[in-house]
């Protein structure tokens, strides 16, 4: 199996198709979530005296807010831990304003896009090993975002499947023969 055997852009294609299918009311609600989140993040950036531009989008059935600029590494933290915490705080800010739970995705400095590419490569390599005779491979603990990326890649491949096991923060993906 080569990289060309795997549709690595499946997530983005699916997200675009989902965006086309959501209702106008839902799209408006997601845009509102993004604006609330952007206001919250702007306030945070002011407090910590950091500069960043905010890009708002809707991908799939979720609002996406990206902070772009230089010198944002502290907002990502080791292994994206600070980014995960900021995302949860931002989701809480949206919940407080709307009364609705949000699936908002926050990215800082392109971290999630880079991590997604790394995880796709990892998932493909692990799938090759499992298809080559390895009974199962347990990956290192991952965040929900990271696990979803791996599960999505594995779901697109023949002959392998994936499961999550363990409890947060040590929840892992296990890749097995189908």
C-alpha cells in the first residue's frame, strides 16, 4: 500500500460536503459561535499582550477559529496542551453566551494542520505494519482531535480497523486487522 492508496484529503472533502448540506439557520448559528469565540480570543490576546489575526470559518458542522501570526508558541504549549485548554475555555465562553454546547475548533499558528499531517502519516505507517502481519499496535495517548484524525485515516483503509481504549488523559488508539 502506498500513500496514493489513501485519500489523505478525505476529512477536508467531507467537511466541505457537510458544510454544503447544513441549513442556513445552522450556518448562521455556527458563524455566531465563531464570532463569540473570536471576541473571547481577542480579549485573551489583549490580556497576555500578544498579537494575532483571527480567521473564522465553518468546516463540516463546526465553527473554526484560527489565530495566525508570529510568536504564538506559548498559546500552543508542549504537545498542544495549552491549545487544548484554550479551546475548552473558548467553548465554555460560547456556551455561556448561547446556552448551547459548542464543537468549535480552535487552531493557533497552524498547529492543528501540521499535527493532522503528522498523524495521517503515522496512521498510514501503522496500518502498513498491521497489514504486514503485526497483530495490533497501540499508539501513544492522544487528544480527542488527534484520535479522530487517526480513526478517520484507518476507516478509509481496507484490512484494518481502529478502536480507542483507556481513560483520559491516557486514552489511546489501537490499530487492528479488520
